[in-house]
């Protein structure tokens, strides 16, 4: 039975969770029976899931990087100490289990969303580079699944040395899939020849599990579902970090007020405790705030897809909330800042509804909301047509075929329906 490790994921961030689920279930569709192990940075009670998770976090990465397991009795003592300090025993015995998994794995797939680029500190990128080094040490093939890369301009003294380090380590992966043209250009400018363009897995892969497939037990549902035909509103705390906070608060409040005045039934979908205070501050600026409904709580990514699929359109700032919307054929007015938003929208001819939050022109954005209210039905049809084109191919199957060509002359047997991976050597989704 094949064994695969997926790195770069966490369960608390539902976009990251969705990437893991998309990759995991596509691998199982291809191989029929295989073991997929998540090396996850953050998760709650791994026993609740139907798949194995191991804590690939600051502690275990440190132990693995410096091979502390070679010092007799050191790792058990350190693990006990860390467990006492953190009041958590999740690391007990896990280093040895992770080493065993690394030894038997047939390949490693990294499903980071965005770590290697100057939008984040270099340390985030170094985590990805350390994962590649770990794969190299265990002589395992590694493929970097669709994610964002670049730009590489931190404006720091060691930029040049770090970019050299990036180039050196990124020559090792069998394939690197860049989600955006900007990332593709950044990587190929380093002379890398193992880079391809591909949309995000969650939008490109047709397969995705139901909630009851990912949990060992599912209790009575207390989910709040919006009225069909209402409008969803999704805030992202990073918007306030990237843009001018005062202007962003005012913009959000103006959009909500406009939707209320237009007679829309509006739901704020808030699934992150980090956003709760921001939601309250935005609502504090809305005159008829009692007319804004709230959906909050802990939802899995399949549940979020179901919830978002009930809206007629959304106003959203979280990348994967837009992915979830498009996957369900729901249009979105996007308030973003990075190229990933524009490139995603372009796949569905939705560029006119992408707005840069770094220079919010309230009148311009409100006009975009007004246009969406008038055209959401035709935009939904356009998105559904685009989705058929994007899902006509599978990046996971493309990656598996690359592994197979490296490993043996045998043919990969697809056990469940999954689209062919390319057309004339190019990902079908890129030929639109």
C-alpha cells in the first residue's frame, strides 16, 4: 500500500484544511487504497478525524532538523518538558512515529498556501525549505502543490543570500506548482525548470469529501444556515494589516449599509475568533446593525462550502472563502491585495469584481457591489462554465504521473473518476 505525507497544512485554518482534504481524497481516488498522513502545524484533537495527523510544529521540526533523536534519552526528556510547559501531551511518542512515516513514505506533498515570499517573514519560507531538506535527507521525492510564491524583496540586508538559498533548495522538488503567474515568473527567473502553473487544488479538483467523511463521530448538528438567496459578508483580519485600518472599517460599514438599504438579507460569516472584535467594530458603524445576521462557530471546510453555496453572492476578503464560493458557482465581490485574488478571479472572468484594499475607493467598490446585485445570476452562469473548464484536469493526477514516471514504468490506475491532467503537455486550466 502506498504511503504519502502531506506537509504545510493545519486544521484550524479552513482554507488549509480544505487543501489537505482535496489532496488527500484525490490521492485515495487515484490509488484506491493508500495511507495519507498529515504533518500538521495546528490541529485540535487529532483523534476526531478519520485520517492520521502528526504535529509538525516548532518543537518537532526543531528535533527533526537537528537530529536530536540521536542523543540517547534526550527526546523523551524534552518531550516530557514541553508537554508540562504547554500542558499538552500531543508530542508523546510522535517524533519516533514521524521518523517511521518518513522512512516508509513513497513521496511527500507540500500543501502550504503561502510561505515563501516577502509578504511574510523569511522564517515562514525557511519552514518550507527545511521541509525540502528533510525530504532530501530521507531520499524522498517531494512535490510542492499549488501555492503562492514571491515576490522576493524583503528589503533586508540578507535578501541576496536568502534568495540563493531558495534557489538551491527549490531545485530538489520533482515539481513545483505556482498558483499565480507572478509566482511562476519569480521562480523561473531563478533558473528553475521544475515549475508549472496551476490553480488552487480546492478549485481545480472535482473531488471533495462530505463532513461525515472526515470526522470519526458527528454529533447533532447545530449549524446555522443562511436563507437561500441572501448575501454573505466575510471579513479577514489581514486586510486591516495590509490596508489602512480606519479606511477599511469605514468601507466595510458602507458596504453593509448599502446592502441593508437595498433590502438584502445579509449574513456575516465569521468562523475565526481572531475576527470577532473586528466584526463588532464594523457593526458599531452600521446604523441598522440589528438587520445584519451572524453565523459564527467552528465549521469544517465542507460545511463552509455548503453554507457559502446558499448565498446568491458574497462580499469576501478571505482567499479560500472565494474559492469555496466559486466551487459552488457563487459570485464574489473580492476585497483583497495580492495577485492571488486577481488570478483566481480571472479563471472565471470575474476581474471586474476584484478591488485592492490598499487603496480603497469606496465609491468605486460600492458601484461594484451594485453591479453584482444586478448581474449575479449571469455571473453565476459564467462561473459554472469556468468551473467545468478548470476541473477538466487534475493537478493531483499530474503530480502522481510525474512520480510514476520517476519511479517505474508501471501505469497509474485511477480507481474513481478523476479528470486527465493535461492537454498537449499543458494543464488544461491554463489553456482557457
